[in-house]
């Protein structure tokens, strides 16, 4: 599901006040990081993650992270990436997405 510009804008507004829930360490994107991110997305749908990597590969790393999690990159700012994945059981942002 590709997000439109209006949907991204709406989700950015909701993500603004969120705290970072996932942070990579020296080892980068490990299986444990993916498992925690998957759980966080399942429970919250919209999360912030801090990915420590060099500036040239930061955007590519964020895209790879999102693809493996079957999520959409909403926004990247510095080391922080905002990810969204709809959970049909929760649907917390379903109406927001439809309206945008």
C-alpha cells in the first residue's frame, strides 16, 4: 500500500508527538530489532525508530527496514524514521488515511 502525499502529511502530524520506541545499536539492524519493530507496529501501527548509520545509506537503510517489516516510510529526519503499517484488528489510523 503506497501512501499518498496527503496521507503522509496526516500521519506526520500524528507521529510528531510520538517517542522513539526502537533504536539500533552498534550491530545495526539485527533480527532482534526487526522482531521488536514488528511487535511495535502490530500494537501501535505508527512508530518512530532511531537507526544509527552513516548519512549516505540512511535513506536506503530506512527503506530496507520498512520493506522487511511490510511497512511504509512516512518520514525520515536525521536518524529517526517514522513507519506505518495498518493493523486491521486495531485500525487506529484507518479513518485518518481514508479522509486524507
